[in-house]
């Protein structure tokens, strides 16, 4: 059994990973200020510390075997209008966390990174060698953290893995997605099914794709959690490993909407809206590195299954 600190463990992905760690027999402490997370999202059996990552030195000690770092501000639009918040929380907060880890002798880190580090891709299938050119302060802050972690590995022997997520979706039992504001496609379409919004907007239907709408790579949150457990096993002293996490294939906006119609049995009115600036036609991850280095292969790639899990969660938390 190992002891882990999970920052941001009251949020969507953090809570699912914390649940998987507990199921694997580990001891879990969640550090979350509940600014966007939910206290009831912390799995039973985990210890919750209501605090900020900037103050991690107060909570870290040599008894911890590793840190899994999810705590971050993550709204792309807000990052454009309030970039200082993102440099403070994401970069400043992680710098404080890395300093606290070094001080406590905790030498292993798994970091929640993002495909937003790549910006607007010039290729359909993104690899870890693809150009990183973020188009907003959110993506830039996450890329800055990756650079910070790389330096920590070289200078101080940290063992670190950064996992760059594409479109995380689905739910794991009582743990699921409920952002405010919500910006992700599947929960937005489910809100239409629940009567919480009148229609779903399709931003552009004239892309060079089979049905004219954008294609994105969706990964089930439980598959994502398994990748984190694998990353803990393979993290190597002095190495900063970066892995994309995706299915390697994509689903179009229209395919997602149609799948929600089938799963829910509800009408989903859609409105075609103008393209959004910077939206690439296809954004799909190559997860070859994750497969080779983590021994990880997603097992829940079926869109119907992903939507069904998300729908069951959304209905259970519909007020």
C-alpha cells in the first residue's frame, strides 16, 4: 500500500482517480479548496484537506509516496479575460507544490496536463513530438508547468509523468462531470435532454469531415484513471515522461448528438452556428507512447457506453 496526495481530488477527473487509488488499496489524501470541486465528490475513505496547493508545504511530509496533481483553473474563455488567475493558480501554485515536494522528500509526480498545450494543430493525429503552440493562457499555463517539471527532474531527480488529456467524458459510478459553467459537448447535449437548455449549438457544419462537423477524440474517465495508476508505476527518477491520452480515433459533433438521442430517447434540437475561430476540423491523439511506456490501452472506447455512463450520472444529479 502507498500513500498519495491528490490535489484537486474533489473535481471530475481527480475524484475518479482517487476512487481508483482507494480501490487498489492505497491511502489517499485529497487537497482541494472546493472552489470548483464538490465535497461530496471526494470518495469515501479518502481524507479531505480543505486547502490551497500554494500552501502544500503545510500538508506534505515524507510519509507520502507521490503526488497526483489535478488542481488548476481550467476555463479557456476565462483564461483569456483573466489570465493572471491562471498564472497564479496553475503556474504559481504548481511551483509552490514542487518546492513543497522537494522539501518533504516526495520524489514522484503525475501531472494532469492537456491537449490545449498543442494549440491549433497542423496535423490530424497529434503525438508528443507535435509542435506546442497554445492559443490561450490556460494552455500556456499548462505548458509552462510541463517545462517547470522537466527542469525539476533534471536538477533534483524528480520522477514525473505528464498526461495530456484530449476530451475526457463519461462517469464512474457516483463520480462524474458537473462543471459550472459547462463547456464540454457531451454534458451540454445531456443538459438539452434534461430540459436544462433548449438546444445544442453546432459550430460549423462545413468542415472537411464525413458529416461536415468537427471530429474529436473522446476518452472515458475510467480509462484515464487507469493511466494514472500505470504512470505511478513507471515514473523514473530524473525523467519527465509526457504521454497523450486518447482513443486514437474520433467522433464528430453530429455523431455525439445522435448518440445522445439514442441513449436518452429524447429530442435534441440543434442549431447550426458559425464556426468558432481556432477550431480545427479534426483533433485526435496518438496514444502510442502511453501504450508503449505505460502499458495502457483504453477499454471503454465505445461512444454509446461513454454517453450512457454520463447520462446515468447526469440524471442522478439533476435538480
